C-alpha cells in the first residue's frame, strides 16, 4: 500500500513504481498478499460495500473475490501453496 493506501508495486531498488489498483484500501496494511508464484495479488478494495479482489501485478485481469459490509476489515490474507485457494479473516464492527 502506498501513500494514500493505493495498491502499488515497485522494484526492490525503488524504481518503476506501478499502481495495481488505486481503489484499494487497507488502513492496517495487512489486507494484501502475493500469490505463491507471484502471478497475482489478493487485496481489499472498498466500494459501496467492502470487497476483496485479486489482480495481476500490472493491474490487469482484476477479479472480485468477495462482497462484504462497509465496516468490514479484511486480512490477513493467505494463499494456499498451489495458489488455488485463499484464506482470510474478516472483522465486522458491532451493529452491522
């Protein structure tokens, strides 16, 4: 997550900053995770309701994975070793 909590990737030397999804948000910085082989990133993306999604590192081929409530926090996210399934926790504030 970068500056305004937009999802971005950058080379290890700090060059070539690329945004994956400027709609991603994660105030606690644990709602994003690389797939085991580096081909996808799963992350939290709030819209009218909270959702989680995944995308390729260049931001293409975005897919919505879940739909939740606005007050829901997602993370941490864990990929299975084969990259076929995702395990995540979520917390919903009381009253929702």
